C-alpha cells in the first residue's frame, strides 16, 4: 500500500472545507456541494451514450462523484477502455477526468478524516477518495459520497479491467480493425530496407516474404533471411541487414557471443560514404573480460568498409551505459568490448541510466508539475497556497525552490544525455565517415533511443510523416523494444524478457505522489487504504522519453520537421492507450503469433485519417516546415542541447493555458489557411476566365463559319443573277422579251409577226396548268412561256426562227436542246415552253454569256 506523503508546505481546498464546516456547524462535505447534486439525474441512460466508442461497454458507474482537481460534480464510469467522467450539468465528457485504462500507472483508495470541533467530531464522516496516477503526467483525485459503496464498485471494476490477465481481453481486440487497417509491418520493413540499400524501385509483398526472395544486396550490404523463423534471435525481425561478405553461417556463429542472440546488424547506412550505423546487445565477455569470438570480431570489422583513398574506415563502439554499470554486468557474463580485440576501434561510454532510474525520475517530474501547476490534484492553485504568500509552492524569499525541485527530478538531465549521445553518434557518421556500433545491455532500450534518434538527425526522410512511421516500425517495433513490459500491459506468457542489466538503483523507490497538500494534522490517512500498481517491475517511460527528445529537436529546428508537437502528443496518447494493436506485445514474433495486425486497428491509419479530414491545415502539420532548408543531417552542438519542459505534454493537465500551441504557430497556420483559400479562389477565377476565353473562341469560330456561309451565299446569288441574265439574253435572242413584275408574274412578248396574234404569255409561280402549257412538277417554282397561233404557218415560222436564230444548233444542224419547248413545237402542241430546269441543263459556250 502506498501511503500519501505529508507535506508541511502545501495546503488544500479540503482544509478550507473543514474551516467552513466549523463556522457553519455543518458537515465537512459542504464545500464540495454534495447536497446540490441533482438526485433526479442519477442514472445515465443508454440512449445518451453517444460518447462511447465502437465496442466500448460500461462496466460500472458511480454517481454524485466530485473531480477534486476542478471541483466538478458528475458521474464516473468504468468501461472496457477507459475511466470516463461526465459533467453533472452538461453531460459532457471532462477530459481531465477521462483517462484510458492502459494509461493508468496506479490507483489508490484513500480515507481521510477531517478534523472538526469536539462536539461534531464523531458525526463527521471520513472523506473517501480515489487517486489515479497516469502515465501521461496527470494525477486525478475523485471524491465519493460517504456511506455509499460507489468507490468500492469503481475500484473493483478498475482492478478487473485495468490490466486483464489475458491479452485478448484488451479493448484493441474488442474493437477490431474497423476502418483503420494497415499493411503488413513486415512488408513496410522490407520497403525501408530496399530504400536504404538503394533499391527503392523494388516493392515488397507477402509473396516475396513467403518465398524468401527478398535477399537483395548492393556493393557493401545484403538482406539476410537467416532469422526468418526467429530461431537465431526471437526479438529480432525476420530480415536482417548485414555486410555482404558475411555468410549466414557466420551470422549464426556470431550470434552466440551476444546477449539474447542480438548480434550486430545494420540499422542505417550513408548513401554516399558507405558509413553504417549498427546495433546489438552487450558481448558476453565474462567477469574477467577475457572471452572472445572470432566470428563476432569478423562481423564487426566488416562494418568498416574501405574509404575512397583505400584506407580503412574507423569504428566507434558506443556503449550507452555508464562504465561502472558495464563492469558490473561482467559478473553476470556480460560486459563491454575491448578495443584491442576490434581492429581500429574506439570504445565510448555514454553514461545513460537504466530503466529504473528513468521511471523514478519521471515520477518525480509528475509530482513536481502537479505540485507547482496552476491547478493541482488537491483542487487548489499553487498561487493560493498559504493565503497567497507562496509562489510555485515556495516562499517569496526562496522562489528557487520549484526550480531546484525540477532539477532534482533529473528528467531533463536524462533527456540531455540521450540527445548528446545521439548527436555525437550522428556527427561521427556524417563528419568523420566512421561506422558506429551502439549497444547497451539487452540492446532494446537505450540502444533503440540512440540509434533511432541518430537516424532522425542523419536522414531527413525520417523527419516526415511517412519516414517517422518507418523509423518507429524499424528501430522500435521490429528490433524488439518490449512495449508490453515498458507500458505495463499483458503479454504472451513465457516471453522471459527480464532485464539483463543489474539495477543501479532500487526499483522500489517509486515516488508515491499524494493528492493532499496539507500541513501536519490537517488529514489523517487511514493505513487500510487500498492501492494498486503494476506488478511488473519493468515499467519505464523509455519510448516516451525518446519522443520528448524529438520535441526538443523540433523546438531547436522548427523548419526541419513535417509534423508538429501536437502530432507527437496525439501519437503518444494513442500508444499509451493501447487502443490500437501496433504497440502490443514485446517483439515481432509475438505480434505475428497473436495475429495483431489483422485482429486490431492501426494507429498510423487512425492518425492519417485525422490529417485527411482537414487536409494540409490539420494541427499535426508543422506550418513552418521547409524541406529544402534542412535537406541534410542535423548536427546540434553541445551548447544547444539544453532541454526544457515540453509544454504540450508535461503541462497540459496542470497548466492548460501554458500548454497550448504558440500564438505564432497558430497565426502562421491561419495565414496559410487564408493563403490557401485565396489560392483556391484564384484558381476558380482562372478556371472561369479560361472557360470564358474558350467560349469566346467558340463564338469567334462560329462567326467565322457564318461569314463563310454568307460569302458562299453571296457567290451563289451572284452566280444565279449571272445565269438569269444569260437566260434572259438567250430568250431574247429567239425573239422574245421577258418582263418580271413585282408580283412575280412574267410577261413574254415575241418580236415575230406570227407571234403578234398571241393573246398573252403568263408566268406562274405556283405551277398552275393551262391549255398548251408544259409544267414541270419537280419544281415548286417554274416559268411557263406560252405562244399561241391560229394556223400551221406559225409553226413553220417558229421553226425557221429556231433554225436561223437559235445559237444552240450544232454544226451538223442538230439541236443541243432536245428537251426545250421550241424543239417540240411540231410534234405535240403549238407553243413554246421554257423552264429553269431545262436552262440549268444547257451546255452553253461561256462566250455567249459575256456581258453586253
């Protein structure tokens, strides 16, 4: 049982409640306004549970609960995914009081007796509190009604749900993959290997993995399938990148000299110089440091290819541990390399503490933030303690108290050590063109931190969304960082991932932060208060510390990262919540055995869906990102590696106003959004202008066609007029005159004496018939010319006229106008018919139609 620590320097709002009860003569719970809670809204209707996620089910409920941090009353519910607090008035979820079950590090029942006057002492009920400590830097305290069993109901539900006995009972399996599905992590790992080897044109597939046809190579390195069944090393991935000159048999022999079989393999290679960044576990040199392995030495030597000038590349072996820890591990068979056994090598100890030191440091940092925050877990601001005579929990005459407390936590010092070690490794690879082998004890905690952070500094690809995912899946998930142990979740039985290194500090020294900031005698915690914490001693915020290091680099190089600090916070929240399956189990082999990636949702798909919902303006995007400005390695000098608290993560619960994103970043994002809107408006205007231009061109084309048609009609009209004039002259040449009236009638007069007796000659535009008239029914418009005579002499006279005056007679005397009326005068009837159809069929010499 963790008994809350008493502090003489801290007061509490509950103490003020005691003083208020003395004055009013009522119970001590009046300050929390228990009696003002509406008893009608006692139960939460299932119809109003819209805030629940898919497959989320309520396990237990507590009504009339008070969130002491903010003095909000409401309903506390335990689901199969989270501890959820609803406001009594608005029925909205309060974020501070809502925490995923997997994010809870420990929770305690606390019974506190409130001192009152002597007459009311026996009548004052004790305060029943539930303290929840989160892995995300928050400390929550809930108060329950006296003489009820609601706290026991909630506590028992947390005991059952917070860490289930079986992995399959986690919410990630109950929710299923839903719409957040992902591709196989093995395929993603091979794609990253292909990129590192300069084979980016290849694309991995499951068929390639099953047939083991992924063993590509370049001049220096190759992909080996020797661990495809995870027999050489259970915590390594199925595919390994090793020097090309090392065979699979030699790889197998070299693995026997390293702890847990985690032999030296390549994590990253420089595309220009050929320098590599490798990782492994500690060598098994023994207590006397005299054990050697020829195959291990050959494998490590193969990491150092020759330079362009023919000289041999230098090798640095970076041991992440303090030197004394490495020596202490010799008693257990471990230890560190000797530079005399590895050709042209240098051994460097980076002095980073183990997982137990990090866990204790993080707990102290959480206590510091809760103590000196704007609103702490005791419900009182640090500005109001001791009647406002303190600042940050310390007296005005000693404002450095809070600063020294932050320094005593050691967290920032640990972050600085990891940053400095990673920057040193990156500088050796980038500036000296040297190869670096990094290891700690087991090669999956500090080694993962250093190698992945050095990769981030060396390769700008890892500073993008896609590259960040590839980096996490390669150096953390594939290479066996034990997430289940470090996060405190159930794993497959018999994994045996116990730490190889001896603890530098006692792991039982976890600071138990108390929600009560009181002076002596204000409260009396009961010794029978229950508590719960993780049974595993391997919990440690190693991965969280690595993300904290990235936030420090993002602060130093705001133009170098595609993602923002908000993305890192949401990413950590998803990882700690275990809502998705990506970070379940301890290694790749276990995740394959549990079929995690088909049974659970994908964190990366979820985050990508969030970004897609708002496009490039989502808060996950860094508005200052300029890829061309930092398209090479980031090599921060030692003086720049001065970490500070990460406001968006460390201060978001205790100091929410100070934890908001910077105003400059917010204004920049708004400017980008406005610029994008203006750009879209410009594109719309340009598109409309182009449509109008196309319409104008189309109209111009139609106008040109209309002019062409008009010109063609004019030419046809001119030609028709010319033909009409020619016809008129032809008719006149045979002794007739044609007169066209305005009504459309045509009068033809003959100049021959024989034609004088003809009473009339008429033109009909309607094709009407009369005696002695030939009519062509094929045309709507016809010209009928009729000449009548009283005797047969007229016929012969007309024939003579035709023979003497007709210009259509051929040289042999034949008629070239056999269908004309004049050629038919002597056969069928007396008269003359001329129609336009006959004239159109004439073959007349052009010289005849010359203008007069």
